[in-house]
């Protein structure tokens, strides 16, 4: 299972990562993707956002993908495991 580092809403955005920000719109979990010099896109289904994040990480040669999510209830475990950094 894929593991993603979870950022709390008040944590700084890391410079070495693609950030997937998960929110809820009309009762559905959606996400946008951003990186250091990439502005967030229009929200898309979370699975698609995670795939887009993988591509962007490779294109920009970044180290990781992190997920910013205020309510962990919006996360589907099928997408991967969310882990808080130590």
C-alpha cells in the first residue's frame, strides 16, 4: 500500500514535495495538486489528483508527495495510508 505523509492545515508547505490538498465539495472528496512553482489546479477526484501528483513529482524531480487534509474522514483508505511525520 502506498504511504503518504500527512500535513496538518497549519504546517508549512515543504519545498521538496508535491502537495495534494484534499477538501470536500458537494459532499465528495476532491483534491488539487500544487508544487513549488506550480499553482494548484482545479479540484479533481482524489485518485486522479494522486496520479497527477506522481507525474508532477517525476517532472520536477521532487522527493515526495504530501497530503494536506483537515478532516481525515474525507480520506478513503483505498487511496493509500496517511502517516504523520515524526
